[in-house]
C-alpha cells in the first residue's frame, strides 16, 4: 500500500549516500588506491621493477630499503606490485568498456527488437553464456598471443553476454512500466524513449554490473597470467608473479602473499563499490528517504473527540489495546491509541493510507516488521501480548487471533497445494496429521463456499481466482475458530461482485462462530456492512470512535465528516436516476463536494 | 444545428493472446482479451467503460490509443484511421487524444523533472510555441504551483502526482482525454478532488472523455454514456441514466446491486463545515458560477449530451461553420466560443478567474502551503 | 510438463549445435596447425602437406566440421593430432580426477553456503550476520589460485598434514591417498564458489522474507523461523537454482586453475597443455565437453524449477471469478 519511493536521485545524493555507506567508503578508497597506483608507477617506483640485483636476493621486507623485500633475482617486490596495477586496471576498464559496448546493444535488441529476432538474440546469449571467460581468453591468447587486448577482449565479450542478460531484464521491466506507456502515448518514438526513459532508469543497474565486471575481470586476469596466457614478459602482472613465486612457497611464503593481497584488495574494492552503488541508487534501501508529502484532507484541527476510553468493563473485553505506540525508523506511525473489543463484537477501523491502521493490526498479532518499536499494551483475554516471545505468540496466532490479508494473490504460498495451506493451523494448533487434516481441509473449503472442495484442495494457488484465494485465506484464518478475526482490507483487491460475497461470508462465519471482527478498511461503504462500531484513524491516532449509526450520521470529528462527504461524493448513488430516468438528466451525478474539502497540497 | 461530430470510432475491435501449448501437436490455444467491441465517442461526450478485472478494459485502451495492434477491427479518429506504427505517423492523432493512467506512482518517470514530464508531449509531437510557458500554464490549470516544475515526482503526494499526469495529458491541448482508472489508486478524499478537477477541466476545455473504471460511482459522476464490458465482450451500452438507472443485462444488474453503499444520509443538526472558516466566502459563489451546466442546469432533453447545451461549454468543433476548418489550431491560440461572452482567450486564464484554483490567489492554500513546506 | 521438457530438450540440442559451431570456428582461428607441431621445424612443405592430408586438414572446413560433428554423438571426439590417442578415452580418464573435484566442491559449497546465507539474511541486523557477510565478501574477492596457495602454505608447508601438490600416479588404486590429495583442491574450489553462492542465498532469502505468504503462515501460527523453513526455503530455491546453473561455468573454470595450482592430472590441466600444443582436435573435444556440461546443467535447472514452482508448469488458465 505504501508506494515505493522512486529514485529521483540526482548524482550528488548518490555520492553523499556512497560516502555515508561504510561499504562505499572502503570500496571507494581501495579503488582510489588502485587508480592512483597506476600514474604513480609510470613516474616513480622505488626501484626498477625489472632490474635484477644479484647482491640482494631473498630479502625480507624492510631490509635494504625494500619495503616488501625482494625475490630470488633481487627484484623489488613493492615496485613489481606497483607496476602490476597497470595491467589489472587496464584490463578491468577495457573489459568493462567492451562488456558495455557489446552487452547494451545486445540487450536492447533482445528486449525491443522484432519478436523473432529478439528470440534469436536471447538464444545466442544463452549459448554464449556457456563459454566461460577464462576458456575463451585462453584460446584467444593462444591464437593472437597473450596481451592485454586478447584478455580484455575475451573477458569483455564473456561478461558482455552476462551483462546483456541482466540488462535485458531491466530494459523489459522499464519498458513495461506505466511511464514508458505514457511516453509512447505522448508520441515519444522508440529511440527517444530509450534515450530519455530507459537508459537513465537502467543506468544504476548497469553501473553496479560494470563494477562487478571489473572485479571479475581482475580475478580472471590474475588466473590467466598465472596459467601463462597473460601479457608476455616485460609487462608485469600480479597473476604471473604468483606463478613465478609458487615454487619457492615453502622458503619465502610472503612472496605469494603480496601479489595475492593486491588482487584481493582490488577485487574487494570493485565489489564493495558496486554494492554501495546499488544501495545508494535503490531508494528502498536508502537510510532516510526524503519525506514525500501525503495527501491531506484539510480540516480544522480539532482535538480528538469521542475517544471514549474503554467503555467496557475490564473483564468483558476480548481485546484491549491501551496507549499503543509504534515507531518505525524513528518515526511515530501509531501514536498512543486505545481500542477495545468485546467478544463477538464487530469493530470497523477506518483510515486512509498512512493512518497506521494496518500496523495496528499487525501489532496485535506480533507481526510488525523487524526494527519497529512498540510500547503500550495489547491484552487478549486479559493476557499481555506485547513483549511475548515469538514462540508463545505463535501459539496464540491462528488459534485465538487470526488474520485475513489484503492481497489474496500474494498471501498464499505459490509452491504449496491449497489443502495443505488450509490445514496448516490445524496441524499447528490441533496436532492434526495426514488424513485427518486433509479431511478437515475439505470441510473448511466447503464451509467457505469453494466449489468442488475435494478437488480444489489439490489445486495450486495460481489456479484459483482472486475471490477464491481470499476464501482460502478466510478458511485458514477461521480453521481453529479464533475468538478474534482481524481482516485488513480483505476485499480491496477484489471486484465488487466478489467483494459482496466475501463480505457476506466473513460476516456470516464470524457471527456463526461468535468470532469478534476487527475490520480494517479505507472504504466507509464496506465497513458499514460488517461493523457495529467504528474507530476512525488519522496519522496514527484514533480521532473518533462510536457506534456505526452515530459515526455515519452524527460524527463529531470534522475529519470523519469530511471523509464521509468525500465518500458520498464519489460513491455510486443508486437513487440519482430514480427521478432522472425518463427525464434523462444529461449530466448525472451529484455535485461532488470537494470545494468544501480543500484542494490538495 | 449540426449534429456533434463523432471523434473516436471503434468498430469490431478484437484482440487475442496466445496461450502456452498444452500438448506437443495440438494447436496453441487463444484467448480473447477483447471481442468485437464497437464504440463511438461524440464530441463533448463523456463515455464510461465499465467492467471488472479481466473485462478487457486495458486492452481496449491500448487499441484505442494505437498502442497495440488489433487482430480485427478498426479505430478511426474523425474518420481517419488510427494505425499503430512509428511514433511519427501518429503525431496528428496524439495531438488530439491524450491519456491519464491509473497509478500516478508508476506513470511518471522517477528520473524526470516535472517540467520534462509535462513538456514531453510538446516535444514529441513537435508542438510549436514556448514549451516552458505552456508547462506553467497547464500546471496552474491542474492546481499545481508552476514553481514545482524543477522537482522530481517522488516529492509529490499521490493526488499531486495525478495532477501532474493530467497536466501532461493537457499540454498538447488535446480534444479527447482517455483516463484509465484515474482515481482508483488514490485515497477517498483525494479521489473526490481529482474527479472534480477532471470534470472541471473537461467542461471548461470542452474535452471529450473516455473513462475506464471498475468504479460505477466514478463513472456515474463523470460520464453521460456507459459501455459495460465483461470478459472482453460488450454487454450493454447507452446513456448512463439508462444503463445505470435501468440496466437490461443481468450482469449489469448484478454489478449495480453489488456496490456497497453508505446508508443514506439523514440530515443532522451539525452542518459539515469543512472549509476553513477563514476562507473568504466570496470565493464560493465565484467558483460555483464558474461551473455552469452542473446540477443547477435543469434537465432538458432526453438522451446523451444534448448538443446545444454542451456545445456552449466548449469551442465549436473543427469543421463547423464557426471554425476555420480542419487545419490544426495554432498552439494556445484563442478559441472562439459563444459562451460565456466573457470567456478569456485561453483556457488558462479562464482558470485563473477562479480564485480557488488560481496560482496567485492566496485564498487557495493548496500549493502555496506545499511550497512553504518544501522551502 | 512433457511439452516443456520436449521443447527444452530441442532447445538444448540447438544450443549444443550452436556451441559446436562456435567452438569449431574459434579454434580454426589458430594460426599454424598441428602439422607444424607434428612435423617439427625441419619439415619441408611437401612433408607438411602429407601430414595435413593424413590429419584431414586439407579438406574443406565444412567437411571437417561435419565429420567431427557426426562422430560426436557416437562418443568419438576424434584422435589427438599429436600422438593419435583417443580424445574420448583420455577425457574419461581425466574426469576421474576432475569429476570428484568439481562435485565435491559443489556439495561442500552448498553445505556451508545455504545455511550461512539464510542465517545472514534472517539475522541481518545482528553482529553474526555482519561477520558472515564480511567473510563472504572477502571470499569472493580472493582469487581462487591464491586461496589454493594459502591453503598449501597452511596445511602442507607450515603443518604438513596433506600433500601440497600432485595426484597418485596409479590414480584411484589407493583411494585413501587419492582422496587426501583432493582435499585441499576441493576446499579451495568450494571456498571460492561457496562465497558467491552464500551471497545469492542471502539475497534470495531476504527477498522471500518480505513475501506475504510468510506473514500468512505466521498469522496461522508459525514462528518466524518455522515459516521460513516451511514456506521460504522452497520459494527461495528457484532463484538460487537458476544462479547455480550459471555458476557451474565458474566452477569448471575454477577447476582449471585449481588443477594447475595443485598439478592435478584433470581435464583442466589437459586443456591448458593442449591449447599450448595447438592440438586442435583435443581442445575442441575438451571445450565441447565443458560447454555441454554447462548447457546440460542449465537444462536440468530449468526442469527442476518447473518441478518446484507449479506456476511455471501450468498453463495459464482464464480466471474464473468466485
């Protein structure tokens, strides 16, 4: 329900996020060292890296002015490592460049080309992916002789194909988005759409992938040189240093440590930078997303009215929520609310998006996302639920309190048959097994009005319609005859004709089992069908509660009345045509009352 | 009195999708997303297309807008066929017909600034004139502060974003607006505002509207004609009072009876004073006056959109005696219209005549408050 | 399902054909040919021509390709151009080293990557998860060959527990000795691959953790962990499997390096040597084998995913309203 905040990320924000991110800082530093080492090695090295000094073989680090010591020929290891950075960086950059130059056009062709052509490109990609970079690089090196360019070419091509696969999925995602549809409807040509919408939106992913290509290219270069197919002698490569020093590993183990460390740190740098880039450009992971304004109905600020505290005697309450406050990431999203439900009572919890109504429900079941701070008290049957360990809460969930969720399409496990899922609470709480639970599942399926229950329990969730899936959700929730059923917008995702049936079913079953109902919705018309009492929430507070009739006709809070007015204004009015029909009112509909509910922002 | 021109006409629209094969040798199955849909949008009409999920509403929109190729059937705009093809070949059509999509969270490119989003159709359709000025104009027309043009979509609320989307659609000065569930992603209170804005704009600009929705309330409030779809097939169509007031098809009847309704509003002592007391009283009458042809208009003739009445609310259709001819109007050129006599030359100035929506009047706290908050 | 498997098999055959063309073409790029290697630098042009004729190198490329291609299904990958030995036989022998190495590494990697990856996802706010993440990040960054060298240093040089290099000359005659010489190589490969795998398991688990059906299961009375094990694992398996399919290529390449580091007589060492010798027919066979393994695993992965996720296996049905 809470929409993702899209990345409007200007470059500066990304940079700032990168620096704040620990990964970004470390990765950036490592890459900066690698990048800095190259120009340094061109103008200065402590010693000539290729100079053989017969007088100083096998020196340990810090001896004779050799920072990292010397090898059997007396070559200065530090100078060698420094010079080796050229090969690594050059191959990393060249590979990334080639991969991008090859991968992007391939991806565009595979995603946007004519259907058959695109299918062909996809096939080609799938075959080419089976050729590992190292293998191709070895063969190319054998053909053209080892050099930076054969290595970078082979690595670039191999990872270009990988990149194409990832970029294609991204392009298809963006191409299927509404804003591309809107652009097309605005007359944007394919190329303009690619330039203005697709490329900017896949750029973050591409950047991340390219930094990963650089990491893998560095690794592959090392392996290639180690195997003897890298750049020939005068060039220095960390991989070949490793190869050259391996025979002396028992005598001078440190000599294999330095070049390996150099490779590892470079790769680590590229990887961390890539991870940090991904986090910095993913708005969902950004630590503190900039606050987007929420739509407000502007009403006069009145103090909460009618929040009559617990009108029931303590012992009669099934659920008593007192001073419940929920903070997520430092923001107070539910702010000290009180709710009470008597056994068998039906309470409608009304509110618009961001009012905190769903979080309240999740808090009752102990299902809040990790990191949410909850204070106050939630008592069920007089027993405090807040602060109970997960294991004990699980024992209450599904047996005493159950919940039906908003999205029937995603609420069921797609890899498990319907019957199994219906029987799950019975297996958990009633200890049913095998046949017994299977039979119970069929009974429950029949009870919630699913057609052909004996067959249906063997179906998979995706084979059911939305309404049927919501019936399954209800069956799961009511399997153990809970004392309290929480329904969070159970019909919002459904068609009206289905909605009516689901509401009727919920009401009937709850009534029959004596289950209390906490019905959460934004829709006043819906809630008026299944509630005895209404609580209105707004920005984390219950601003008003009372009997249904009173709220509908004589609400105290201005907000409630504004909400009602807006709902009436946009609702279908069956009586509008009573006199108009025949007279043929050409402009049907009641004048909406938004002038009184003020304009937005 | 000439009959109003038919703007958009669809005949026998059919679209099928291939199903995956069930067996190696059997033919691949086909599924109809749309089957033989006819539709006619008369100038000045507001046509509601109603249906539940799987009714083929989205497919219909794609076909009507030339975004997808029909398996059978044709779409004509002013008797010229709309053939899906390269963007350039449809420029003439896109200048006339624009779209507002359902979810304003996804219909605006997160990496574009408001200015670029709204100017997009101007650029793509090579509309002449000062694009920046035009962007400011339409932003003001939808009740947004033109200053917001440099911001990114995520800085706006859902309702504001839908206003941006509407501004984009209005930018090239189209004659037809196609709205795909324009309010179903919004909160109830915002929904009413956006509906009002849509109604206000279509009336003021003389736009014709195709509104696709599953919500009969929305259709009832905006449309004078209705087409009911189910599983891709048209079931019933006609003037809204007829279809919604006296449905013939059992499905339409079922649909209507399933709508949850609030218990009827009984008058109660406390008047719902929702406006700020501080709001100048003078604002309201002016606003009401700016919206003729609403409830205050006495029911006149039977049937859809009495032409005489509606024609007064918009410039005369192209090709009639009052208009130079089929040629394209120059961008933002004055549209001559007989009513109201004082109607300003461009519609934007018409909007500034309304205090609540104007960009400069302090009486409207709408965007000014936002600007302050962001400042 | 049968339709799918049939289609996927056809696709596999097509891919293999494509791969064979690519392999063949790639290798014909090699300048000079086996004739120069066989004849040596002293051979004159007439001798070379004779050798070429013997090896069939003077025939048109298409004919050479066709001959090779039609022999492959019979299990005949041709004979070495240098010493005439059967490529198939030699590969079979070398696989006795490479096979256990790769399979062992894969199993070992799965054994530690899957539980640790899930743990890192579930406890992502805690310290132990951070430790796991940092370790896997390092594991990915370390070059396989260096890990091999460090392991040699630790377990063969500093504390001589295991052989540093080599494989028993008589192969698996003494299984104990053979296994001992495979321990370090397998560990090397498993560490490198496992680190990558761990991160994939972690992100797949993180993705599943936010799914609605886990919440449904918890609302029905499962604990957080219980819901993850019962419903999460199956659902996370899909993405991990498809990644495994791609990762097999990395595993095989890793084997080439590891065999070189530990001087194991496997397919990798053989390939490195043959590329150096320009023994076309052998390289062709070896590359084809590796590529075929990768493609075949891809096929298996696709089939497995269909088995796990019923949504993929089923024909989309028109929805029936309730």
